[in-house]
């Protein structure tokens, strides 16, 4: 069938439009193929500034937030050698657990290094409806302190995933737990408590979420608001406990998850003189706001303790560099926690000493002051 004049005109125009679209699409595909995943992107900075690559703290320090899960059978010689090289005088192992595991851990430590490690015990809060609660747990706490335990560590499960015998979420401020917090005050031991997660874990997993990479790598860390209590709810429960037990010293782990809002954290510390905090796994929050963070740490120098969380010797170097130097624009050690750059705070020696060890000596009982005599001179 013969083509009409109209078809003869439209056919080449249609072909040209098709080819143009195909060319545009191919270009887009080629562009996309050149795009790296953010996990691969590691640009080398061309910035030329002074660097101070520290591998040893200026003063001996107490790491109040560490986890050594194999301590009952661990050969501690290598770990102590690392500690000496870092200038870590004392490590607090928050994963002491309880029962025989705790006894074996203490036996191993006391064999050679009783002055270099402090152990915190852990409690099974899901027993709060069982017969014998809380008296059996309180007796266990008393016995543990007599054996040498220095504190209680509370994991984030409390308030998020732990449930009672009826399947209800155990709130951090559940009144059935009040005897535990009060007993810690009576025994003179602190409670290092991790409640909640970073607030961004509750936000939509989209391009606006600065913790997107971590949620991509660890999808289970996302807190679906439809299935979980809100950030404000669980943190409010923690603060209720602080208020209700003013005679007990609490260490709010990870800057209380307010490292991104130091003004709010400061108000919390102002209100509650029994509360301290520590730097475990949140150094990146301070390193990105050097002017604000430096002023804040100087202002609250009596309330902040040194902590690291996961043990990795080389990662301490970034802590030393942020706290001690005035270096600019350097990398944090874990991209999913900080895709931004770090800046040094150049804290005064008097503030460094308090964060590194003096505050911990005040909060954690039974640490040997002789380990710090040279620094105290």
C-alpha cells in the first residue's frame, strides 16, 4: 500500500525523535555506569595542612567503655602490651556478665592484672516477673561487688526488645527495676547505661538521612516507627530513671545520643548532677563541630569520661588526634558513622586529664591511683 505524503514526512521525523531519545538514554546509562557507590568513594584530599598523627595518649587514660567477650579464657598479655603502647592505664570491660562467667573473668584478671582491668556485671532484666525477683538479683549484685565488680552495664535491649512474662516491652523506667538502680547507689557502683540508638535510625531511609549508609549496611538497625517506641520515648524513660535515683551515679553511654545536640545534653547534665557521659563510638559528633565541642567539653569537663566501645588499637589514634591536636580535615575511621571530616579540639591539658582519667577515678570505685601518680605530679 502506497504511503501518503503525510506518512512520508512523519516517518523520518519519528525516526529522528527515536534516535535522539536512544542517544540520550545511552548517555544516561553510560553516565550511571561511571557512578561509584558511596562505599567505594575514597577521595584523597589535596589540602596541605599540618598533621599530628598520634599513636599514644598524652596522659594515661581509663577506657570506661570496652567489651572483651572472651575474658574468662583470654590471654591478657597481648592486650596489656597494646594498652601500654596506647598509654591506657585501665580498661573497663562492660561485658562481665554474671555467675560463673563473671567468676572466671575475675580469676583471669586477678592472676596478673588486677590493677589494669575493671569489670562491670550484667543483669537479665527479663527475670523481673520471676519468683525471687528482685531479692535474688540483689543478692547476686552484692556478691559480685564483694568479688571485685566495679559497676553495672545495661545494654540497649532494655527499653527496645526485652519483654516481661506477658510479652510487654520492659520500659527503662519500669518501677519493677527501681530496686536495681537503688542497690547500685547503696553499693557505691555506677550504672553505665546504653538506651536507644541514634535518632536518625528512626528517620526515613532516604537521601536526607545522614546515617543512610549504616542503615544500608545493617538494615536491622532501622527502627520502624510503626513497630518501635520512638526515640524521644525511650530516652525520656532513661531520664526518668536518672531523676528518680539521684543517689546513684549514671554514665549515659555514647554522649546519651545527644552528641549532635550538645546544648540539650548540657541541660540534662545541669539538671542531674548524678549523671555523667562518655565518648564511646560518638567521637565523630565532636570532630565535626570543633568550636562548639571544644567550648562544651571545657564547660562540662567534670562530667565526661573517655570511652571507645569496640576494641581496635589503631582506632584510638583518631581519638587522640581529635582531643589533643588542632589538626584540620582528616578522616574518621568508620565511614558509616561519619562520611564527614574531623577537626581537632586542642583541649587544654587540665581538661584532657579530667576526661582521660580524673573523672573516672571519681565515678568508678577501686581503681589504683598509683597508676596516675606521675601524671598527677
